[in-house]
């Protein structure tokens, strides 16, 4: 009989659904958090192989005055063109995945949470023992994105339209949280799921 060394949980879902709140609760319960957004930020820093590949693809027009990537310029290109989005992801995801796998294999904690908005797009779902999808209605999502990122409603809706559908997240997960209710109900749903995962070992 094999001994379970660690459990990997993937947290994903619609932008603006409340994944940060969920992530914080997992952290307080002892999960080691692997932040994909943070890893992505480090991956595309000037001078990295990934940065060079992106510049080779887009050209120097996506370099800001400070010498870093102009994320707004890239986002505009990516969200306006599905094919460009795919090709951009084919550049960055292998670098991100390599780092994520390295963190998992060198981790000493028993429970790991991948905070990964692009869990399915990157293929990181195959690293997970459990997948949690957080969803909410469009109105809530747009409102939260506006408060968090300071972009226009049109830009927020464009971002949402480029992501997986609500139905996709509902179908492709082990646990689904619909964050359309009050915050205490949402937090309890998360805690209940954590209890089930910890008891599964």
C-alpha cells in the first residue's frame, strides 16, 4: 500500500469570483500556497528566457519605458485575438509549469494549494488530486474586477469573455463553490471542503 506524501489541490474559476479569499483560508489551515500569478510575474522579468521569447514574438513595442513588459499592451493583444492568446500561452506556460512542479517536488508540507486562474489552460490540472472551481454571476465578477484592477467595465467583460465558461468550471472540478451569497456562507463552504480534503488521507 502506497503512503500519501502530499495532496495537491487546484484552485481556479472565474475572474472576480473570490479566489483570493478562498486562498487565504487555505493558508490559515496550513496549506502551502503556490501562487501562479506571482510565478508568472517572476517568469517574465527582463533578461529571462521567457521575456526574450515574448519580445521575439511581439516585438519591442511591448517593452515599457522601464525596460519591463508592458502588460497592458500584451493584455490588449491577447484579449482581442484568441489565436495570439494561444500562442502567448504556449510561450509562458512551460516556464511557469516547470517552476510549479519544482516547488511541489521540493515542498515539505503535506497539503499544497495551486492558486491558478489558468489551471486548465496551462495543463496544471493534471498535477492535482482535487480541483476546486469558484464561480459567481457576471454582475458580481465585473464589480469585483473593477474594484481590484481599476479597469473599465468593458475591459472587465472582455477579460471574462476570454476565459472558460461558467458551465466548463461546473463540469470540470471535484468541488464547486458558487459565490453569489454572503461572505460568511462562502467562507463556510470553503472550510467544509478543506475538512473533506484533509480527511481524505
